[in-house]
C-alpha cells in the first residue's frame, strides 16, 4: 500500500502537468506539431531510458534508483518557470528519463513483494495506482488553468514533487521494502542482460508490438483531445476524462481477478480490450456530442484498464528471474514508444488533415494491435520451467 501511495503521488503531478502543458506552450507560440514534439519527447526519452534503467536495477537494486529519480523529478519541475520552448522541451526530456527509472523500479519492487499466485492482481492494483490520479488530475488541472496564473500552478506542482520525494524517503527504510529494493543475488552462470537476446522471446516481441500500437491511441487522446474539444467549442473535456477515469479505475479494481496469473496467454482479454479501444477512438473522430463522448470514455476506460496489466503480467512470467528488470523494461519501453508516437506522429497528421483523420488512424492501429496478438501469439500454456530460460 505504501508503494501504491508513492505511485499515486508521483502520477498526480505527471497527469496534471500533462493536461496543463499544451495550453502553456501555446502561449509561448507553439503550433500543433511543436506541441506534439514537446509532449511526445517525454515518452520517447522514457522508451530509450527504460532498458538502461532495467539493467541498472538488475545490477544495483531498485532502492537507490527510485529515490534518485524522485529527487531529479522534483528539481526538474523548476524548469517550467522559464518561458522558453527549448527549456520546456528539455524538462520534458528529463522527466521522461525520470519516469522510466521510477516506474520500472516500482514495478520490480511490486513483483518482489508479491507471491506468484497474486502477481496479476498486485500488478493490476499497481497499474490502478498509476491511473487513480486521472480521476482528479486532469479535471483539477483544467480548473486551475481557469482560476490561477500559470506560474502559481507550476509552484504547486513543485511543492507536490518535493512532498513525494520526502514521503518516499520516509518509507524506504522499512524491512520489507528494503528486501524488495535489493539487487538479485549473484549467479555465476548468469549471462549479462544485454546478451539475453530478448528478440528470441516471442512472447515479449508480440506483447510489445501489441502494446505499442494500442498506446498510440492513448497518447493521442491525452495530448490532443482537450485541444480538439476546445476547437469544436465543446465544454465536455473534463467530463470525458472524468468518465474515462472512473470506468478505468472501477474496471482495473474489479477486473484484476480476470487476469491470468499463471503465465498463460490473456487472449480473450486482449481481444476484448483492443476492439473496445478501436471503437472508443473511432467515436472521438465522428462526434463530440456528450452522449458519444461518454460512450467513447466507457470503451476507452475498459480497454486501457485491462490491456496493460494483462500484458505486463504475461510478460513477467515469460522472462527469467535474472535480467527480469531489463526485459520487462523493454516491454514498457514499447508502451512508451506508442504513447510518444501518439503525440509526435499524430500531431503533424492532425495539422495536415484533421483531428478526425488522426483518431480514425488511431482506431485502425488498435485493430492492428488485435491482429498482431491473435496471429503472433503462440496461445501456449507452457509451464514456468519451460518458459523461464531464453
């Protein structure tokens, strides 16, 4: 619960910044493509940093990593006080690296704290902690935008970041957390993680590509939907994000027992979630009326509630104990890449054509994610003994 608490505090700041920043950079003269670049560079940096984070966690343990990441995150928030697009872009890049180290470390700590039998439920609850701030973060950020100067908002973010680091430091010395943060025991026959050839593990490849395609839609929603609704003179942006998050939180909590926690393929869950994501994103392209927006929020909420924890649990059983952090980090990097492409690629697409064309493209990619998993997965129920070596 304390791990989940730190995660909630960290992502409260992350999601509020994510919602405020497009409006801030517009005041600095950014166009749609530049907004996409500034927002997308975070996940792009995170994608490249995750394998490094995983390798360092495997070598040094998770304890120092997540505390250092939180301290750098708090300091980086000072950069938003500088009214320059290049500085803002640099801050976003730093925060992408920070997010990679923090979230990878916290997921490894969560896995080590739990038995195999409840790993799926525990990772689902961890994922719930990462999105719980979206129940209030986006709505609160949009409210603050209307009632407070931008610099005051950034000062509030800085205070929240500092408090998160202090809280994490206070709980990090408890015995159970110290054990979970420790590095794995030395193994004389263990090959270096970079020699473990993740491309030979079909489960990791298929799961990563599936997650990447689906994450493009998620990135496009968070980056451009507020701007899309504002351009369409729709006042329902806060309602959409509130509805999607409430559905996501409820499904992630209630649906945690539906996730296989024995290493078997979550084919049924993946089929349902990717099709729902495709339907939800397509609805955003066709109408911004309140009924269809709420229906889209329900579809997307269910889809993104179950998709990530289902694949993460599956991958956690498909990798060996030694080098686990590195290999799981590669999977999470694929999710980061998809989210980044949702901003970096979909921004120019929206500027060249329209927001409607952008969301139709995202819906098509969700369908591609469905096809990748169905045709690329072995649908095997191999035992852990058969699957642990690479």
